[in-house]
């Protein structure tokens, strides 16, 4: 049938215990050995040791073995070695060296569906009395892994691997700076950004609504204000509410809600977004370290990541 989203991301970090503590607090369920589950998507994050922080692998979800065969065929046609089994195919993205697997996985859907959060408007009462989020006292728990952002020294080659090789669609471009790519109905599942070195910029995790974006970040920042990176804001490309935090190894992670969806390719026209327009519609200005993380120079020289 089709690709339908991200299944899993693997991240290497110098201090595994520290990362496990962070992502547990972030709201993912630690199932042991650095394997984390989301509320609806099962195990979607794998943390293992590596001398510097890095993206260790990405798994894309597909419906059935026919999809796997089609991906293997496309990769081979593009001169990329594909290791194919019945239910999965693995290849290495040639610029960043990221192992990418496409695997048969069930579609992620909350059961029962999450009810719409009511919000009042001028002349419109959709909820009475106190706001429903006030009764939410439990920790925010992300529903699923939404997207991963990869820095590449060759934006076009990496983008083409995902589009022509794996089968992603282009949702929008930021000129020669970034490409928003989707393998599901959501606006982006992989974003490739031009960078002086291959690195993992951020992972993004879906929560129920904007209150959960704010509530999640607030809880993470209460005792650790240094984790704050950028938010609360709303992106232009994808239109999602966002709040970015920094994990102990220096990789950003995002709570997001309400992203644009593209159920039919015909209903969407990709745009070329200029300057900061593509980056955000509103919110505080992004800190320079968001676009160029503090440890980029260290990653370029292969030194251990800067921590702090
Ligand atoms: Fe993001």
C-alpha cells in the first residue's frame, strides 16, 4: 500500500544513563536497555553509546511486503545497495552514512481516538467553566515520533535518497537550505537541512494539543531552565505548534501538535519558502544556536561533543 510514517530513531550519546533520565522525564516510557516507547507507537527511540552524539539509524514504517519490494527496486535503480528481506529493506544514505530501514509495521492510531480539545472563541462557547487542561496533572506523554531533522553536507543528494530511493514526497523547500519531506499524511517526517557536517538536529514528538506542548516544556524546564532552546511558537512550514528542548548530549527534541496534513498529494502544492518565513510564523526569534548548534565545530573535527 504505502509508507506511513517513522517507526523508530536510534541515537548515539556519550552518556547513556543521562540520556535515559532525560527522555524518561520527557515522557517516553523506558522499557530497558535504552529502548523507549511512545503512548501509541510502541518502541520508537533507541539510545546507545557512541563517543559523540549522532544519528545511528532511522526506520520508516510501510504497510506490506510489496512496499518493501518497491523500495528495494527504487534504491537499486538509483545505484544504492539494498539489503532486502521479506518484511524490511536496509540501505545507507550515502552522504550522512545513516542506516535507513524500511520495515512492515502497523499504522499508528490512538484507540479510541483522542477527543478534540474544546477552545472558546469570540461569541462562541465550546467549553464551560474551567479549562480542561487544568485537570491534567499527569506527565505529558508523547503519542508518537513525528519527524527527524538531519543535517547533510549535500542537501540534494540526501533529499533524493529519501524521495527517489525510499519514496518520500516533497512538501516544501527552503531554497538550498532545507527540504521538508513526508512519508505519511503529515507535512514532514524527515527534514534535510544543509549543514557543514552530518548531524542529527532534532527529533520531534507529537502531543495532543498546544496545552500539552506548553505543559510538557514547562515541566522539563522547572528544575532545568538550561534545557530551553526555542518556543513556544508556531512553524510556517507544517504549521505545528512547537517547543524545543536540548538533551544532555546536545540534540534538540521537540514537542509538537497540530501539524498540517496532506491526505492526498493532489491537495498540496509545495512552496519555496524564503528566509525565516519557512522557519516560523510566530514566536520568539530562534536563538542562533538553534540553527547552528554549539557543538557543530566539535562534531566537524570529530572531537567529543560539548556538554553543559
Ligand atoms: Fe521540528
